[in-house]
């Protein structure tokens, strides 16, 4: 009985139909591999660009990479579901990357997961996440890495290490309490009070995505604070502020929680829960009771 034998020939990517390559091959290549493939010839360049623009749903730059790779893999992308820029570092003084990131978020309405814990961003990026990503489920960013750009101070024709023009900017913290270190108390529970906070904030905050409707008199700090509140309310929001400062091993209350529960400007601040104010509160009650007893004895 004869046995049929088949000779295996090595798979040739060039012989596969374009539809098979786009659907089953390119999603597993990775950003660096796609960049290399696009350099082969015009045919593969067009194929990769089509994939990025219409079919790619995941950008994984969790490992260290350069800005050029970010620009390549996100150029004209419109169908992203997950964006991980954990390894994509940028200069705090250049505004081009925050602008590109803001536009990317606005162009990808289906985003569900955004990881930018090590990225310097603008308040416009936070606003875009809070208002333009209706399907957003998970957000990781550092509120210590938010800068306000385009200030009036002129820096001339200087450029940063990447050749981008320097723009005058400053750190933007929503409140003066931002950055206060307080270890979490074991019995302290945050609860879901953001779900019940509608009546404590301006109606325009919950009802419109227009910055202008958030009362034109609001400061940049107040706008940023309200957008962070929206992220906390609508998504699984994790602030990597302390991790970005090298303090991830300490059980510190994140800045937004500290503001809301421990700062007098916060939504859920209760002075009776603060040690000093608690003492003063009971002293006041004591003197009120004493005055009442004295008035009764006088009668």
C-alpha cells in the first residue's frame, strides 16, 4: 500500500489574499512590526495604512518606544477600542503630543480602555476623555502630569530634544490640596457617593459636553476638577499620581479622593470627621449645654 506524502512549503505572506492578511495576520504583528512592514514597498505600505485607518482596534505601546512609533500607529486611526501608552514617554514642555492625543481620542468614539499613566497631558485630553468617549470603561492617568499650555510667556524659537517648539506651560492642579500625602485609614470607605452627587454640582456639568456651557467664569482648575469627577463617576478611573512620583508602595489616598473627603472645598467633606474640627465641635456643644444649665438655674 502506497503512502501519499505532501511536501510542506513555507508560507508566503505575499501569496495570501489581502482580506486574510488584514483580518488574521496584521492584528498580531504589533506596532513596530507594522512599521517595518510598511517600509518593504508601496503595496505593503498601503495595506498597513488601510489596516490602521479602518480595522485596527488596539494600540499597545506598553513597552518603551519613541514618539515616531506613536505617530505612525495612530495616524488616521478611527476604530480604536483600547489605547495603551504606558511605554510612550513625552516631554512635559512640548504640546504637540497632548494635542495629537486629544485629537486621537476625539476621532475614536469606541474607546473603552485608555492607559496613559506616564504621559504628560493637557486638560483638553481629560475633557475629551470625560465627554467624547461614551463607551469608556477604564482610564489610567496621572493627575500630577497635567499641564496648561499656550501661556502668554514667550519662549522664542527654542526647541526640545525632539525638535518640537517649546511652549510656555505650567502644571495644572485642580486644587491647592493636590499632592497632600495622607495614608488611607483601614476603616475609611469611599463608597459610591459620586453617583449621588448630581445635586451638588452645576447642572451644566452633567448636561452638556461643551466647555463653554460650564460657565465661562470657571477657572481652568475648576474645569479640570469637574472633568476628573466625571471620569470617576462614569468609568473605572485610576489615578497613577503617586506611582509617577515613585511612591506606589505607600497606601496613600489618591488626590481626587483626598480633595472630596478631606479638603474643605470637596463634595463630601465633613468637618466633624477631622480631629481638630471634631474637638472644636464638641467643645461648642459643651459650652452650649453649660449656658443652658446656667440659664435654668438663674430662673
